[in-house]
C-alpha cells in the first residue's frame, strides 16, 4: 500500500474543527437529558465519512479531551473507542458509501468493534457505572447470569447501535448539505 505525501488543507482542518464542535454539542445534549444514547460521535462519523479513516480518528480524541477536562471525566477513558470508531467509519465509507437503508448494516459494522472496547472499559474500569443513562440497565442485568461484562456488552451494543444509526443519519444530512465543490476540496 502506497501512502501519498499530501498536505493537510484548511478545508480539512475546518471540517475536523466542526466535527469536534458537533461531538461536544451532541454529547452535552445526551448528558444533560440523561439519554441512553451518547450522540458524541456525530462529528467523528461525519469526519470519517468525508475525510477518511485517519482524519476520522481526530475529532473524538479532541472532543473527548475537552469534555473530559470540563464536564464529563468519563470521556477521557473512552478515547480508544472514538479512535477506533472514526477509523472504522472511514474504512466503511471509503469501501461502501452506505446510502438510505444501508445505514443499518453500516451501523452494525461500525458498532461491533467499538462496542467490544467500550464494554470492557465500562465493566473493568467503572464496574458498569458511568454518566450515561444506560447505567441503570447495566446494573439491572448485572444480577443475571450475564454478569457484569456480559451485561455491559449487551447494553452497550444496543445503545451503541441505536446511537450509531442516529449519528450516521445526522452525518448523512450534513454530508448532503455540503456543496459539491466543497466535497471536492476534501478528497
């Protein structure tokens, strides 16, 4: 595989900055309303879809650091999840360009790797208790034969999948809002 020596453009930097802002706003809305979804990956998915896997990793790192240092300390610990999510999203969009109903299988492919990591972080580091509204479900299921790791995975997968479908749908709206001339500048 040959890596081209391309310069980072102002358009790419601006899109990553926009993606960071969208992640922060989405995360704040979900945190404030105690939603069982996160909405802090809309910008990451948008950047990954438009700019590719390497740029897809950046927005969640930056928004996670900002959120972790200001309002939600848990965001720092989930940085590996955002990194993987942005990378996988970039790969999926480079290979398949999902449209309309295809967002459901695309969300499944994007969700699975990041859910494995996030459920391990939730179970092992936090004992299933985080700032998310899904914490209640994890605690209820932890008393079943699933145990803590199994309940974290089941709840994380369900909430992550719903979150990714919503994030991909919003990112698709943002992508279609880009003018054709702007899209050419990101390629």
